[in-house]
């Protein structure tokens, strides 16, 4: 790998994002309602619980794709 500087910048950006999320949670702010969005599949029966966060997965996939696309444009 020739461009270690780009990897370093990406790791620094990831670290900054993680610190911001950690500070947000440490200050006691509520976490967004991920996992309870409309479109998430939830089936509850007497002896059976099934949960599949479909909308949450799609939303997180879209956000992650945008972040990776933006990082690829920094070259």
C-alpha cells in the first residue's frame, strides 16, 4: 500500500467521530431510536419473539456508504 497517509487520515477521522459519539452518550443524551424505526419487523407471540431491524439496517448502510464515498473523494 503506497498511500499510508490516507489510511492515517481515515483513522483520525474515525477516532474523532467515536470521541464525539462517546461524549454525547457520556453526557446523558438519549441515543437516537435506532432499532425502533417504522419498517422494522417485530413479531411477538406468547412464547416467541422475532425482531429484524430492516429499516435501521438500510439507514445505517446508506449513511456508511455516504461516508465511505466521501472518504474516497478525498484522494
